[in-house]
């Protein structure tokens, strides 16, 4: 019974909080998730919104942050762990309430942790994504694009 009450309360809070602006100058976001691409990368990212109201209709925001991913790749029988560390910029535009849509560009370095002949390389990622807010501070996110992960999803926290 307690689980049912908790679930009912969670659903009520999730769907009762509507109509909010989902991003504004000074907002911070921390998100983590997993994707599919070259291996199965686990991702962690941070974003700080530097500017909002970029367009005539008081919509649009620009953010800058950090990106980290880790994944394992088996290439011709050699198992290698790869890590990517980069800077990621975001351009946001909100089309509907509670949905933060954005495009992003990540530039960074990718390096292996093995005795393989691979060495430090540049990394580039381009994607479009969305965060859907269940509460004013918690969202699910998804991204598709080119880079470390071709598709990824996870959870995002705004603070």
C-alpha cells in the first residue's frame, strides 16, 4: 500500500508541475547516461547556461560545459578501454512546455588505457537532444548524432 501511495504521489507531482521555463541563464545541469556507438559508452556531462533569451521571442539559450565518457571496445581480439574528455557547447530552443530541445558540439581528446598501439586522438561529437522534465529539477534526456555515442539516454538534474 505504501508503494502505491508513493507512486501515486510521484506521478501527481510529475504531471502537475507544467508550464515552466526549463532553462535560464545561471542554470546548471548534471547528467549521466549510456549510449550505443563505438562500444557502449557511459557518459557524464555538466552544463552551465551562460545566456538566455537569445531570440526575439525570449526563447533560446547558450550553455557550455564538460563531457566525459568511458567504454570498452574489442578490436580483433584486443580488448581496450577508451576514455574521452571534452568541452561541450549547447544551443537550446524550447518548442513546448517541459521539453528542452538542443543541439550540441563536443570537442575533446580520446585516449586508450591499454598496451595497444593506439595513442591520444582528437574526438568530435555533434548531436541533437531533448530533456523532458518530470519535476522542476529532474529530467530524462536523449540524444542522437555523431560522435562517441550515436544514440544515448539517461537522467539530468538541474540546480
